[in-house]
C-alpha cells in the first residue's frame, strides 16, 4: 500500500507527501510499532544479523546525505533500486531455513477456503485485494491533499503523521501478534525489512518519475530525526538484551512528542 500511495502522490504532484510518508513510516516502525509490541509483552531482543543491522544504518545515512546535500532524482532512484536488489541477493544467500520450522497459517474462514481451494478462492481474493488497495491508496492521496489545503499546511506534514500512521497499522498489528507469540525476531526483522523497503524500493521507484519535485527544507528536521531513530534502534540491538514495558513507554512517549512538535512547528 505504501508503494501505491507514494507513486500516486508523485503523479498528483505531491512528492512531499510521498517522502513524508517514507520518513514518517520509518520513524513509526521504530518508536510506534516497537513501543506497542513491547507494551503487549516484554521482549527479549534477538541477535540480528550484523549485515542487516549495519546495512539498515548505512542506507538511512545515505538517504540523509543525499536528501540534504544533493537531490533525490533518477540517479538516486537507480542507486536505491540497485542497492535493494543487492540486499535481496545477499539476504537470500545468507538465509537458513530450518527443515523443522513450522509455518503458521491463519485459521479464519477466508484463509481456510483459500488453502482448500487455492485456484477457485485464491485468485478472486487476490484480485479483490489488489483492487481495494489501489482504490484505497488513491482515496488516501486525494483526501490528504485536500486536508493539507484546507488546513493550510504542506502535504509533507500529512505524510509524516496521518498517512505514516495509517500505513504502519499492519506492522503494529503484526508486532503485537508476534510479541504475544514470543517471536521477537519477527518484530525486529520486520522493522529493518520495512524501513529498507520504504527507502530503497518505494522511494527508489518514486524518484524515477519526472514529477518528483519537493522542497527539502519542509522535511529537513524530520529526516534528521529519522536517522537518529535508526541510530537508537541500532544501539538497542547491539547493547540491550531486553525490551521491557518501561522502555516501550519511553518509545511511545518519544513518538507522541515527535508528532506534537511537527504540528507545533506548523501552527506556532
């Protein structure tokens, strides 16, 4: 959904909405998603692959430097997509799938029918899902642009807050579910994967478009905060072994203060 929202926003000459969505989603993935998961259950911080951890930090730094000192354009888009392909190749090469690992399947009505009749039920469900995603993304972008004009604020602010939180809801739900099932590796791995996907693939494709024009000053403070959040996340993975409810509350409080200052800066 984030990919469709971002590309649709660029086509509607709202590139700042697209970039704001990427930055806001990455911040939300760390402080909001991890905070909610930690509130649901105390987490044992897993040993994340060093390559994933360092690559996450490095890509966030590259994004920051390009955004501040250069320009997100076709060249940066090609660079990001190339790095995404390289990351996928190395990740698949390094991945080890256990033969005894159980694959969990949802036990709801639709999931059971799709598993029982994959062609009859699976294809219609897939097509309907794609259609609803495209329609929902278009409605999101159109209404976000209208809200920003009514309130007299930039599309970047809407992307940083409302859209970012909305597109992060699946990660929040997945994080809480994984925490309750005591699978912290899924939570932290999903955060790294989602953040890299947002920057390298979504922003990479979006910046290939000719309509990709923006004022970097509208998002300067926020992208710096995004990089700081990645640094905090990296330090957490390297030096902490547990993520308790107190740290979770600190993360959630940090996120709400971040949202508060975004709007405080606009209306004061």
